[in-house]
């Protein structure tokens, strides 16, 4: 009997969170820019020497791409690693704290619609953050649905709410 009551409470909690209107896009965008700044500052110093060694005098990235397939692959690999670091920043902080630095400053937090927030949910909801274009497309879903939940938030059963 206790299990039935407990499962009803969980289902009720989940439907209440799912029905909550997500936090405003303005606060979320501001939190995202704060997080971009944090990650950029953390990544700048280790990467600073790498870029100065790659690009010399009057060379541009396009001339480097044309000059060497090896250099092109190195830049692609670096871009992939940076995107992964960016996604892991969001996923780990949201999993451990339900917030990133930007969300903390804006008074937002991530909630699971189906119970406890898992790392898988946090990772899935942040995949689109590897590219501004993917994030924009992901966000359009919430604008058209009127729920303020991105497609990957719906898919991962998460929602960003005011704390």
C-alpha cells in the first residue's frame, strides 16, 4: 500500500513540474552568456600557447586549412574537444548542483520531470550546446510550443525553473 501512495506522489510531482512554465528565455540567455564567459576564461589560458604556435605572422586560419590537411584535422579535433568540455561543464554542474554558475547568478535551476535528476538527462539536454546553431534550432521548439522548454529538455524530461 505504501508503494502505491509513494508512486502516486512521484507521478503527481512529475506532472506538476512538467506543467510548470519554464523560466524566461531572457534569464536563460543571460545565464548562458555568463556560462560561456566562465568556460572561455577557464579554457583560454591552457589554449593560449597552442594557438600562438599554430598561427604565425600574417597567416589566417583559411590559409592554414588550405596548406595542410594535418592542420585542418588538428583544428577539427581541438574544436571537438572544446565542444565536449563545454557540454561536460553544463552536464556535470547541473547533475551535481542542479545549476551552472550562470544559472546560480540568474536564480535558475534544472529539475527532472520524472524523479531524481540523472547524469544522462543532464548530458542529453546539453548536446545542442556544442554549437550556437544547434542550440538556436533546439530553442525554436520551445518558442513555437509556448512551453519555454527546448526540444532536448522535453526529450530528456527536464525543465529549467526559477529557484
